[in-house]
């Protein structure tokens, strides 16, 4: 009889644990942002231009190098920082100069930021500088965007695609659209 009580006790404890896990897996409900807000996500990994241009080595410089190092061009590895600016309705909500990653400063600058904004129509401008210029930007995109409640809007950057890509991410229970 003692063995039977032991198994019944174990079953009760396991059932209680299962009920608690089931309850707390759905309760309390967590929301990333309020029901009437939208979320703007900036996500990019981009390498800036080289710090300086490649220079052609002289014949004497090439001859002085080891045979496996004899390249006609001397190109730096280091890249310039990437400056990005996000402007919403004429107000700058994000501006950052991000240094390149990597041991030699030759990797991509990586940025991932989320912004909670009120739903509705907004004027969005995104600008990026990835060169050695002091003023202005190399890439720009402006658009009037309609943000729905609880909608996520993503800004990506791909230089091979011509610059910024704006995309509406899927709403909970809905499909996303690219724009």
C-alpha cells in the first residue's frame, strides 16, 4: 500500500507542475508595445568605404617585399564609421556613428534599434553616410508611412539593392507587405 501512495503522490505533484506550467506559459499576457502604438525597427550591417584610397606601389617597393607579398596596390583594411540618422515627422529620433567591427576595423558596422511610435501616418526619412565626406549623406530615403496599431515596420539597408528597404512586418495573425 505504501508503494501505491507513493505513485499517487508523484502523480499529484506532476499534475500540479503541469497545470502551473500551462497557466504561466500564457498568463500574464506580455505585449511588446501598447495596442494603439506601432514599432519601428532599424536593422543593418554595412561596411563603410576604406579610410583612404589604394595607392600604387613603386617598382622599388614591390622588389623590397617578400615574393608572396608583391601586390601592385597597397590598400588599407580599415573602414570609416557608418553614420545613420532616422527622422520622424521632422524630428531626429536616432543619430549614431557606428565604428566598423573586427580586429582590424574592417568589418561591418552593426545597428539594431527599436522605436515605439504612435500609430497613424508619419513622414519618415532615413540617411546614411559610409564615406570619408564630412557633410551630407551617401544614401537617403524619405516616405510617408501609415503605421497601423501593433504593427512593426522594418528599415533595412542593402547597398547592392540600392540603399534602404522599407518593409511592413506581419501583424499578429496577419501577413506582412513590402513597401
